[in-house]
C-alpha cells in the first residue's frame, strides 16, 4: 500500500488492486497442494455443468464460430458424463486429459466471471453498482480458488525453470501429475450420486437460466466453492499422505518409518 517513489498523487484504489493481486498469487503458491486433490468424477461432472451454464449465460450468441466451439467442447463433456456413470478403468493419459479439462473449465469460468472491465473500478472514477456482502464474499472465495487452479494449469507445462535440468523438471512433473490424477479414495461416487448431481444441479441451473430466480454470477460462484467447502479439509490430508509416500519411496530400505 506504500506510494511509489515517483508517485506524486497517491491512488489508493490502484494500490488496493495491486495488494489483492499479490495476496492471490501468494495464496495460490502456499495452499495449492491443499486444494489440489479435491477432484473426483462427481466434481468433474459438477464443474462441467457449471461451465455450460456460464457458457450459454455470458458467452454464446449463436454464431457459426460459437456453434463450432460448442461442438468441440461437447466432446470432453460427454466423456465426463460417460465416465461418471460407467466408471471404467482409466489409464494415465485419460486421467491427464480429464484433469486438464477440469482445469480448463475452471479457468474459463474465471475469465467469464472476472473480466478485466470488472476491475476497472480500481483504475478510474465511475458509478459502482450495489453488490451485496454475500456476492462479495463468495466472489472472493471463487477468485482465489480459480487463481490456484490457474497455477496448476501453468505447472502442467513441462518447461524447465532457470538453472533446472530437464530430468529434474520431468521428475517434478511426474510427481505433480501423479498427485493430480489420483482419485480421492473415500469419495468414490455411486451411480445414484452421479445421477443426483446431473439432475439436481443441472435442473437447478436450468431453472436459474430461464426464470432468473438467482443472479447467474452468484450461482456460478457458489457452485465453484461448494465442493471445497463440503470437502472439509479432505484435500489437505490426501495431499500430505501422497507426498509422504513419494518421499518414503525415495529413501533406502528401512528408513521410511523413521521419516
């Protein structure tokens, strides 16, 4: 919040925006391992439904390009529905593909929910519409969760860092992808649970879309953060257990228990 060296006229809103950006980046780097494993077939199905709701609410306008884009995006969505109900044995490449689709849906929701013009209130004087405290709280939670997942999407790119060998980078990449693709063992959905998500969440979003009983932005933000709230810290213990197993696997025989 301190003024710059050559800043003759202090601009508090710009400093607030900068501080919030720093906080979001720090949050993503510090807590990404705690949120990362909270992904299952049921969560993937829910986020796919929210993605299509946002797509038709804010983006789709019926042009040829949008129809082609909708057709392309329908392929991983259909695969998500099939896997949620059929639950086949997935190999590593299929898991990476589905997790990448999950990250793409989350990042797309972030771009739809938080476009740059929403941040323009920090950069220029203008009339600001009234936003309820609930809208602000849920939107802030959703923004931080989206920032974390954008960090995951960046880390999926296997590019070595500065002074890092390709072998070291690939070892880190395989550890990360193994953690990403590991299903949450105590969150295996049944056919009934998948059906409830599809009918319940899908039906609720259809009602909101046609009758506007709830603001679309608020509904999207609530559904973005709801899986994390319902997990109640399960992701943190899952990440810790997985990282512990990876560390013990690298130790010589007989030293794993002491660590």
